[in-house]
C-alpha cells in the first residue's frame, strides 16, 4: 500500500507538471490551444477534443483554482492502485466530455480540468462503500464535509462549464461501482459487530502502514 501511495504521489506530480507546461505554451500563444482543442458542443469535429480539453485552461487563475483540488482528489483516488486510477480517470474524462458536448452552449468552448476534479470527488465519496474499505469510507465522509462547497459547482451557473462538472461527478460515481473490488462482495462468515469492526479497522490501518 505504501508503494502504491508513492506511485500515486508521483503520478499526480507528473500530471500537474504536464498541465502547467501546457499552460505556459497556451499562454504564450494567447490561449490559442484552448480555442482550438477545447470542447464545442454539437460540433462533430470537436469530439476528439474531449481528450484534450482537461489539459487546457483559460487563465493562470483558472489553472491555479483547479490544481489544488486536482492534486488532493487525484492522490486520494490513486493511492490504492494507479492502474485502477487510470481506468477511472479515462471514464471520467469520457463521461464529462460527452456530457458537456451534448448539453453545453454550442457557442461556447469548454476547457479545464474541473470536470476531472469533480469526477475524482464523486469517486472518493462512494469508493469506500463499494469496496468495503473502512478507511476509504472515513476519507469519503471527511472530504464531503471539508469540500461541501464543491457541490455548488454542480448547479447551473452562467459563465461556468457546470455541465462538465456535473457529468464528471456522475462519471466518478459510476467509476466507483464499475471498478469496485468484486472479490469483496463475496459473503464471509458473520463476526460479532464489535470484533468485526475493530479487526476491519486494524487491517485498514495495517494496509496503510499505520
């Protein structure tokens, strides 16, 4: 588990390095990259841009606002396994991008990692329940309480790509179910509630190296 957490840390550091490097080139070009490779709803030629839009931003303030939550939620989504994390990320990008492509204003162009951020947020909230990891359930509850204001980003707002937020969040919820640990769904012999809860917590802490 510690090794996977380290991999997750470096994956997120690398992802942010890529996004910020692209931002420099985007800024130098006058944000031409965002205009050319952002998502334009109902434009068939813009469908491939679903894959590029999350790496592009419209300003330094835009990328700064996304970077912190992206790192936190991304790490918490990845620390149990980078391979599963990449699969979840792909699903979130597709669901968020297609949702925005079908529902956003065709006259606007959408770009930014916020749809992925909301996807990771949704994934963290439900992963513990689906995988039956007590620590992950606690993490989900703590994140929900600490970042409750994020839910406002799922509501329609003028000038904000809330469609990408909403569908990214739904993609994260779906990812929690689709990529759940199925072997944990098998029935096990019942144990006394107090003993079972205590042993489960100790096992989770041991997995995390605590």
